[in-house]
C-alpha cells in the first residue's frame, strides 16, 4: 500500500473517530443535562401546583378557625342535647355565623358542627348558583360517619386535619378543626368541618399559574400502576411533551387523585436544535480540515517525495553521475537531497579514479596502451568533427 493511501486512511479514521466521540459526548452530557433541566423545571411547576393546593387548604383552615375557636360556637355546642338551647338563640347564632354570606366570603361549599360523639349539631350545603344554604345530603352524612370511624377527635387547638375526599360529583377539599373557646383553656367540645368543592375553575386557576396543562384523575385502585409505588414520576408523551405525575392522598391517607402536569420540552428541544446546528458546523469544519490536511500532505510531503523519486530515476536511467538534484529549503527532504548529491559526488570521484587507474601502468604509473588508444581515438574523432587533415598522423 502506498504512503499516500495510508495517510488518507489515517486522516479519515481520525476524523471519524473525532466526530463519533464528539457526538457521543454531546448526547450523553449536553442532551442529558438539557433533559435534567426540563425535569427540574417540570418539578418546579408541580411544586407550584402542590403549593397552590396547600394554600387552598390553608385558606380553608383559616376561614374555619374563625368559627371553631370562638366563644359563641363553644356555647352553641355546650348543651349535651341541642333541645336544651332555646330555638331563638340557636337560630340567631346560625343566622349570624352560617348565613349564605359566610359561605360566599370564605368560599365554603359545606360546613358542619359535630360533637365529640360524632352527632351532627349543624350542617349546611351552599349552592353558589342560587345563593342558598340547604341541608346536608346523605352523602355528607356517610362521610361524617367515615370520619368518626377512622379519625379521632382533634385533641387540641392546633390539631387540625386537612385533605381531600372523593364525592360522587367531584373531589372536595376538607378541613377539620377542634371547637374550643377563645382562650383555649376549656376542653375540646366538638369538631368543626368545612369543605370546598374542587371545581374546574380551581383546576384552571392552578393551571394558569403554571402555564401548563393540568389534569386531575380519580384513582380507582390502591395506586396507579405506572407509578410503580412512587408518589411522583415522569413520563415522555408524543409530540415532544413531558408529563409529571403526582399522587395526592385523601383525608384518610389513601391514594385519591393523580395530578398530571404536562408541558412541552422547551429546554430540551432548544438544546437539541442547538446541538444539531453545532453538529452540522462541526461536520463541515472537520471535512474542511481533512481537505486542507490532504492538500498540505500532498504538496509538502507527497509532492516532494515524488519529485525526489523522479530525479533519482532520471539519474539512474541516464547513468550520468554529473547530474545533481536541486535542493531548496531546510526540511528533512532537503537533507535527503543533499545527502544524495554527496553520494553521487563520491560515486563520480570513485569512477574517475577507476578510469585513471585502468589507463596507467600499475608499476611505473606511466600511460599504458589503453590510454594511448583512447587519446588516439579522441583525436581521430575530433578531426572527423572539425574536418582537419592529419594524414601524417597515420
């Protein structure tokens, strides 16, 4: 294999290796980093949704505390039998504290007052369309029985419980607070309950805060199969979308709702476009460098080498040791040319010495017959060329 072909193969192999390593590094380092940034941004958006959810529960809890920690509510709950409190005072308390205005201001959809035994002292459901308060439905009564059987009565003023419960129509944010007097020095006398339906408007508001697509699905089984026991996980969706899923437990600690936050992979897509552009530029630049390298090798190395071989062949075919190679420059090829010229000088000198020795007598060092006939032939040839008459010489 010629050296030129070896050099071309070597440059191509090095270029392909460099391209492959660069592409792998871009994929495994930069693209993975962009994907991590996308996941971090999506996790941050989920944190905002969860923070909004917790904020809604806190607002619900704060609104209920105004009525659970109050002397009037404590007095309303004090009689062991509701009939012991005059009906006028009872109605006055309810009109003052649980009128439709109370529901509207505090964004309550349901309120209830339960004594320590779980008996209902008051309960109402607010209809925002009509602005009226109606009695509790059997669904709420079943919910209170479930609360009484699974949860203990809050033991102190700070022993609030909040969460979400699944109703037939929609999920509901619910909070439970102990009923105590203003100073908190009397024992807990019951439990105040307030709930807010998680309507589509609430979901839209959470979605607008994150500028992403938000869905809430009711979990039928113990936990979603896709989560594999995890409470938060991510999935890749068609169309360049990325989704993060989070399981929200209900008031009793069971998986109730799966939050699905979907957002375009903006960071990853923009990073991928930048990497593709860089790959094209790097490929073009590598090809250009290969072409320049090949041109340089051809002119500076292979060209000089070819010229040197051509001159050596010319000297060999002519058998003229007086021919010399013109040397220019100070590189390694110039040194080879100079050394070759020195070798030709040595050969020419040795040839002349051999010719001289062949025409002298080895003992007397006087010209022998070979030299005589050589000179004679030269003279005859010279006369023939000039046309001179030297017949006397013969």
